C-alpha cells in the first residue's frame, strides 16, 4: 500500500489477504450531535475497535484533547492490542478530521504502518462493505513501544517565536474563514476570533469533495499553493483545538509536500494566552 489514504474498495480487498487493525476514531467536532459510541456499537467495520481520542489525551491539561504522555499512549495502545508492527487503518463516522487526528497522533508516537479510510464509514457503506453490530469483545492486550517524532509537534513557545520572527514557515489555519477573519465568534466561550500574525486561511473542508473524500493530489497541491505552501516551505497546521488541523497535515502527505507539524494547543490555547498577538482581517 502506498500513500496514507485507502479507498473503501481497496480496503475490502486488503482485508481478505492481510491482518489489519481497524480503528474507529470518531470524535465530535463543534456543533455535531451524534453519539460516536452509540454509532460504533450499532454500525462498525468488521472487527473494528474503538480508538477514543479523548482517552488518548492528557487528562490533566484543561485544553481539549492535548497529546498524552508517552506512557499513557503506550498503555492505551497496548490495551487495544496494538504493537509497533500492527497495520492500522483509521476511519470515522463521517467528519474525516477525527481519523486524521488519530493518524497524526500515532505517527507522532512513531507508528509507521497507518492509513486512513477515504470517506470514512459512509464510504464503506456505499461500497457495500460488511458491518458488525453489538458490543465487541475486548482485544487481547499487547506491549506497545513509543518513539516520539517531535518534528510533528509544535507548542505555544514555538508559535510565539515563529510569529515574532518569521522564518519562511507557512502557518495554515483549518478553521472557517469567518473565524479566521474575526467576523464570526469562536465556539468556545470567552475566546476572541481572528488569527495569528502571518497565518493563512485554509478551511479543512476545502480539502474535500462534496461527498467528503479527499481531493486528488494535484487539486490539493493547487489549494496549498493558493495558501502559500509548497514542497519547499515548512508547514505548521493549526485550527480550533488541534483536530481539523490534522486534516491539513494529512493532506500535505497526499499532495507530496512532506510532513507538516501541528500546533497542538491551536486557537483554544493561543486566544487564551495573555499577550499572544491576534489579527483580524479588515474588510476590503
């Protein structure tokens, strides 16, 4: 398998000949009402296990779903029966960003054999893939060894330094253009909308077709070029809480632009930090 993305039809074929771990990584985005746990029990890919992004987060950090410690990640991954040799395919129930966040997170901790199902559960159902229902039996536990790839991660200090002294890195913001411009409110109370100095707007939905499949590599390269990014520019993705930014990081791989870093705290941290500069777009 080449590239980080797999179609439903290719996955159906691959499951017949390879040992693949399927993980439902669905997490709610702001405004979503469906219950991912109930949907997982009612309709899931055969043999799928539940990868709870909130569990795979730092429980002591007040910011949403921040990266956990290596020890916590290893313990939870082992409870899912994962080892470093597991071939993992993430999917979600339709918002696309959650499976990309899970993909980014396991790569951060050094996992290499990991892919995302293009179009998620809706694409699987459209391809007439088999489904399971009911509460699944727990998997046999395993030992998981992490190897942190810090190049995939940026923190508040990194971003403050980057905004103060630009070095050619392109900051791509996956939130809506209205939130980026500062003309629409943030979904988290008490936070100003707007954007970091020098950032460019690239709403994650613009990386997808109307049917919520990823655009072709050529189309993605065009979208990145329009935002000022190419294969020679370092890229940092950001969003509201580090979730939809993962779709940008994923799309850079599809487009052949290499690996983007992700600002984990994203706007939830930036806008709550005293003194962090916030710009708003002035209407023309």
